C-alpha cells in the first residue's frame, strides 16, 4: 500500500537532505484605456452559447495586437467578468480548441474586491511561453473557451457583465479587459475593479524574503547550482527500486519557448542496477511559512521504451525525522503517479501534509487530498502555509486544505524528484526513460499569495530579466 512506499520516501529524502547539507458590454472606454488601445491590445469576443441560461458559458476570444511592436503572449492576461450563481459556487475552466494550442492557455478564477450587480467573479486567461508572440497587426486566432459549475448545475449568463447574447461573430469587446505586464491595456472592468488597483488579488505581492529560480543553468555541473544553494543528488539510497542510483548527469537544462527548463530523467532496463532516479533539492533547510510554487510538467508516457512503470513525479518540502514519531517533523507533497502504484490502479495526484511517522512498525500522522485523473502536461502547483492551515492549488483551483495539526514546527528544504516505486508495473528488460520538467520555483516567506499573485510575481521577475534571487535568511 501507499503508506509503505511513502515511508521510504521519508527516510530517503531525509538522507538526501543530510547529504546535501554536508556538501555545503458596449460601454464606452475611459479615455486612458482608449489611448492605450489605439496602439496596443484589443480583445475580440463572441459567444458559443447565447442562451440566458446554459450548462456552460462559452466565451470565445481573440487577442489582437494593434500596436507597432511584437508582444509576448506570456505577458498578457485577459479577464472575463461574471456573476456567480451562488456564493458557494465553484467553477471549472476548459479549452475546447485554440489556434495557439489549448496546452498554451490557462484559465483561473478570482473574486472581485468590489462586487457589482453583474460581476463578483472573473475568469482570467493567461498564456504560457509556448503561445509565442503577436506581431503587429496579428491576433491569436480562435480561443474556444468554456467554463461551468463543478456540479454541472445550470448557470445564468444574462446577468454576467462580460456576456453578450448577440455576439454571434467576433467583434471588439470592451467588457473584457486585457493587461500587459500588469497594466490595463484594453477594456473597462466593472466599477471599482480595475486590475491595476493595488488591492487587486492578482497584483504582485509586496516585497519580502523570496527565493526565485528560473533554472537557467548550463548543466548539472554548472557552479551556479551550488552557488545558488542547490544540490543535485548523487548519493545512494531510497526511495524506490533497491540498487538504483541517483544520477546527477540525468538532471539537464534546456531552453523552451524562451525559458530555461530543468528536466529530470528517470530510466530503467528492468533491473535495480540499470535504474537511475533523479533529484534536485536545496542544501539549506530554511523555508517555513509562506507560499511555495512551481510550474511542473508531468508525463503519462515514457519518452522512449515501453510504458507501465510505477513512476512518482514530485514537488515537495521536507525536513529530517529526528526520531520515530518526532512531533517536529514536517513535509508537504505534490506527488503524481501516472501509472498508479501504492494500491492505485491508474493515474492519481496526491497532496499530503505530514505531522510525523514511524518507519518500523509503520505508523503515520498525515492528511491528504487526491484526484484520480491524468495530469499530463504543464501545471501550476501552489501550496500556502500560514498559522492556521496548509492549502494546495493546482492550476489556480483549490485542491485541498489540511488542518493546523500538520503545520511545520521547523524549517524545511525544497525538493523535486522522479523515481520508480518498484519494477512490478513493467517487467520488460527493454530500456525506457521518463521525463519530469520544472519551469521555475518560487517561495515567499510569511506571505500567503493567491495563484494569480504567484503568476504576477513570476512575470515581474521575467520582465525584469531576473533568473535567480534568494533573500530568505538562513535558519
């Protein structure tokens, strides 16, 4: 079962930390918006579902560059404003089809600071670096987007600020807003909700102790890795397949769509000696309350060879277990199993908050949330820790909240690893390899950020050309 395999992760991760530490509508636009839009961004809209009520809302959008210089789409965000169907309503975003590719488009939901009669929520559309840029005079092409209540109850569109029942063809639509580098460049938000207002939940947070790394390295031997406080694991031990090694050379870095990305490659030919796991972790255990975030690409299928291995792909924080059931142990995990394992038959994503455990005989005190579906592709992972709870988000959506009993007593390290639980999922001796990729990592000490604020913070770093910053004090 999962608890047995997970116990190996605890012990091995503690060992890895020790080794690393040893290594040292049609409303008119206001004049300011018109001035920007005359030589900048324009949002066009049509609806794919024109009824006053519908199973799902279908805002189809295009973003056009009417300016004179190219615009990187990953610096652009678009908001569609609507009225929630009830105070407790929760929504889910989907992309049906897009010229730029649905994989390059994200949708997150937010709550307006100043609700109006026609809007108290918004859907924010953002773009990955893979969406590329818009040359002057070009647009994104169709983005056929949709959202619905998570319980699939009928939603009412007729009272939504951004909805236009008569928009059966694309046209400029000022009841959506577009923002370039956090500055409003098009449209008019519902009263009192200009996204550039300092109190807006998507604005970048205030400055404070921060770790940000864009993983802009030449390879696993790049001296900047050590200088920036990271260790590429090469010491032996668990978790995972007995006899496997942790291969530092399988941690590589490459440019993708203008960003440097870290790749963790795990490979095997069906024996312990042929199995290579990968891990990168901070040398210092200095991270405590605050926000932890990373953009991670999970894989359902191997890069090469037969599929079926019980792979674990992770982003987590941890400190060492000083004694069995020690009450100052802490760990907070995102763990994706594309082929199942730990008693699960198929893909599953866990988030787990640990208070403590005993390896033998096994006993654990933890709380977890899970989702049994594929998570292949890029995902924004955020976990926040304050004095009351641990809260997990995936792609801007709440994934789980765990109680105060699991709050950390001591600081932790930040880790990424990929490994095989065992070799029972695929018994072939044909070589195969699996990839997990990481775009960036962010930690803000003692600040609880919304997922949108995380995106804004990362965008601000990239706009400034900052690839690394660590102002988190030791200890």
